[in-house]
């Protein structure tokens, strides 16, 4: 964690970063799409690190599907092979087939090694929402163009707030209700990708950790200086379900070993303990970590006879390994928008 002196030393770089972002945004931001279909919804945030963007994007995709619309999830596919290539990686919706004229599109099967190709977050969405198309490309505009050619009604684009060149109908900004702007400093002196004034661009603001009307009102008041009239504001309720993913994992959970390769492993541990499960230790890996055989052997050795609990994002990568008679549980994160009765008004075309 940066100290006061460390932050002060980085302030000049932070000011330069702010100027650079402003120039890029001014030069690259296009007008809203001329056509209402596909409906392009950007889910993003103002800070670096995990904030629940992908679970919220998945919720929006599933909401569109439940309303009878076709839907796609698009992302860069961070840490997957797809973000390094010139093509668009496409995981077709269940029952779909690729048109013969799809040049520059690589079809990806929903197999055990899917995360290696499209990244862990896109793999998670593909497995949770099989009726949705999943599109991964270094240039998110190309992913949306493919969705348009597929005739998709709604495209939810993950982590797209700073993808300034991407035309979108809706900008949704997700904020931490406790510390919406971190220390209030831009990179590298703080966690902000853009200044708080960027909040005025949002059509929709969602506060992660605000689960009722009172907490939403408090969170809204904390950022009211940067809000504008007409912005929709919601809370985000999170619920963790522990799902056994290996056959022996029906035993009672106690003294569990947590395995987490996510941005905020401390939040994962807190969620597990809030669910009434005692965790004896946490094995932390960097965000988007790509596990190998040696890592799995180390997890086996550290866990001994204790059960293992990992995140859903990690399990999409760990599931391809042999766990033998080990009891492994996955913590599935489900989210819900608080006060979402009018979501269809802006989500659906």
C-alpha cells in the first residue's frame, strides 16, 4: 500500500496520466450508434481491480435472455489467447452454427480448456449462460460488429468504459459503495482510471455493496457532486453459494483451504466466512492466474486432508486437472440489482 510520501512522489505521473486520458477520450469517442439494434451496453468502472463487473454483465445477459431476446457477452478476454490474435473468438450460443462467410472469426468449443482461449471471465459466462454468444477480441468494436452480423438483440460489453472508440447506447458504471474512488487519486498514485467527473457520462450507476434503499441513498449522496439529472441508480446485492464440484465434496466444510487467483482475495475470504465456513488459510495467486500441474500439486500438498474452496472464476481453469478423491467446492457468486423494476426500459431494444 502506498504511503503519503509514495503518493506525493507519484502525483506528477498521475497528472500526466489524467491529461493523456482526456486527450484520448476527446479524440476517439464516437456518437451513439445510429441503429437501436443490437443494443450495446457497456459495463465498466472508474478504478482498477475487481469490482463485480463480470457477474453484473452476466446478470444483464441473462435478464435479456429471460425477456426473450438474443444476447451476447463481449470482452477483451484478458489473459486468454484470443486477446493476442487478430481474430474474433466466438463461442456460439447453444444450437447456433457459424455462417460460411465469417472471415476473421474463430469458433471456440465449450470444452474443459476454454479459459485458455478466451480468458477466465469469458469462460465463466459461456458456462453459466449457454444460450448466449460469447465474443472475445482485442478490439471490442470488432466483437460488437460480429454480434451485429449474428443478429443479436443485446450485447453486453465487459470492462468497456475506457474503450472510448466503442459506440454504445448505455454506459453503466459500477462503484464500490464503501470507497467509490479509492484514495481519490489517478494512476499510478491511486486506483482511478479516470477522474470522478467521468461519472457524469454514466447512464446507469450501480453501487456494489449497497443492498437496500438506505445504503443506496448513502452511497448516492457520497458521489452526488458528480452525478447529473436523469441517471438511474441501483444497488448490487451479492450472494455466494457453495457448490460441490468433485464427487467426494459432500462432507461438512470446516478448516477449508481457500484458493483464489482474483484481484481481491480478502473479499473472497470474507464472503466464505460470512457464509459460516471456517477457513484455515488462503492460497493467493495473482489475478487471472494460469494454473499448471505444479500449482495443482502444491495445492494438494498444502490442503492435506482439508477441503478446498475456490472461486468460480478459478474453477473454470482448475476443473481440467485431476483432483482424485479431494473434496473441492466452488463459490458461485450470484448478483442481483436492487430496485431493478425499470431495467428493461434501458436494457432491451
